[in-house]
């Protein structure tokens, strides 16, 4: 599954993770990590376009994806902002919304089911006070 993560021009994606809620499983933060990776393998990944569970997007998969993605999960990135590492915000994904969409080139389904282009996705971010 390809992710088009919204980012500001000053941000560079350096890692990503997929998690699910783990309420009642004794986990400290309520989330269980299903996949995590670091070290973007291309400029496209640094710009926020990457594949979940694929070694072609990141140089180091810290936790391999075991099995299929669940119907609902969260994607979070780690970014460099002006040279400083920060955790990005997490975005919920509902695969039922994704599977039902008809997409053209450069179109993606957002967390709430809207279809948007890459430019529209990035425009959602408030960058540099704008």
C-alpha cells in the first residue's frame, strides 16, 4: 500500500511506522507497532510518498510487517524539520474507504475518504505560519 503523507517543504521524511490500537493488551501507550522503517531510499520517500511493508522505500525495516494490514490502522512518520528530528502526527487509515475509491494517476484517498491529489494533500498542512 502506498502512502502520500502530507508534509511541508521544510520537512523530510526519514522514517515511518504503522500501528493499531491495543487497548486491553497491557501495552503502555495503547498502541501496537505492526511495521516500522527508517532511512529513506529515495527523494520520493523523503517527500512523503512511500510503501508500507516494502524494503524499496526505506533502507532499514526495524519491524517487518507480519501478514496483511488490518482494516483500520494508523500511519506515523518521523521527519527532519530544518535539520531537527521530530515525530509527525499520526493519520488513521480505513481500508474500506481506500478499496471503494476510483483513483486516477496522482490521486489518493485521505483518512476521511476524500480523493485528493498530492498537491492537495500537502496543502492541508499549515507550513511556516501560513
